[in-house]
């Protein structure tokens, strides 16, 4: 397989850094979109090219320029647990939409998004419900984009070492961020996962096998 050129939104996030490091280690070209230039050295240390662009504030042309030449984009950005509802909308939802627009501007077909179990555009309430609503709305926009999208919905994220084994039939449970990153690599390597939405938690099936099963479903 030819090396990939991948642009990751939310490049300093815990999953994004793991994903970028995995891709770079095998010879792919990886850039990470970050808002804070102080994070650039962390990306470089992982083999990722930092690109400073604020998905919430930048002009569309700037976001498009940030992903120019990529074979695939990955949306792994998020406002974070301490943010209010407004930022969940402008980051978790609108940021995903801005990345769709940037991909289209560059004729980039492949779009992978890290969503969440329980993501639901119709979720009612504040707090975590606002997060699930923003993620659900982002997922709906991705599905309507016309791109070759894959939506990955992990369960509760933990920092335990990865096991390399997952399950994709439930979101009830935990999954190490290492294994989410490994699954994203497998998704990028498996074009037939386009048009698929799947849950992800720790399990007994090797990552590559689990992703192949998703592609075949």
C-alpha cells in the first residue's frame, strides 16, 4: 500500500497524537491541525507536521489550505469536558462541518470522524446531552456530505495500554485510546469502511479483523 497523506483535526488531542504517531512510524505523511502554536513541538516529537489553524475562527480558505494535498482527513477535535454548550456546537459540530467543506474544496473524498457512543442529534438536555447532540449533528452532516465517510463511536475512553483487540457491536464499556487510534489506522487502510458507522469498545477480536468485519457488513 502506498504511503498515505493524512490531515488530523484536533491534532494535539490524545487520540490524534496516538493516531499520528502510528501513521508517521510506518512512513505516512501526517499533519495535525492545532489552534495553539505552543503545542507544535509535541506534534513534531510524534512525527507529525503541525499546522496552526483555528477551526472555530479561521476563514474557510485557511482551513482548506491546511488540508491541501491530503488523501484523507480525520476529525478528532473536541471542545473538551469542561466546555459549555456553545463551544460544543462551534467545535464538535461546526468544526466537523468546516472540515467537510475543506475536504470538498480540495477534492478529498475520505473523511473519518471520531464520534461517541450515544451520539444523537435529538438528545435533549444540558451537560453531556449537549455533547451527544453536537456529536449527533456532526455525524448527520458527515453522512449527508457525499464524501467517503466512516463514523467511529467509541465507548468510555481510558488511558490503559492498548490490547489490540476490540468489539464493534456495542458502545457499553471502555476502550483504551491506544486501541481507538489503532482502529482509525485500520479504517484508513480499509476503503470499504466508507459509509459505515460503528461502535467501539475493548473486546477479543484483533483490530484488523474487527474492521474487516465492519467493512463486510
